C-alpha cells in the first residue's frame, strides 16, 4: 500500500517550491522528530523541481493509527513550510 502526496507552493498554479529550500529533506527531519517514517523525494517535475512524500502504511493499519499518521505528517509539513 503506497500513498503519494505532491507538495506545491501555490495550489492554483501548482507552482513547486524552490529546490534550494530542500523541502523534502526538511519534511523528513520533521517527520522523524515526530516518530513518523516517510519517503520524501525531489525532482518530481523535471528531475530538479517538485517535491513529494510517499507513505507506506501496513495493510493492517487501523483507524486510530491512520489518524496519528495524518496528524504527524500534517504537523511535519506545517513545520517544514513555516
């Protein structure tokens, strides 16, 4: 089970964050600080621009664990883009 999330700076234009921000690395660090393992990467658009995060929860994940993942990932992304 994989779930992917593309991260954009502007939702209306889908403009990506600047690569120099290294958003994917910051999200990884923030997620790990919250005891959440994610698979972030960059270069989604052209090998340089574009960030995304993959999640790979177990097939047996329950609703409470899903809620915890969503909350932790949201907090990690909020901290990374602040």
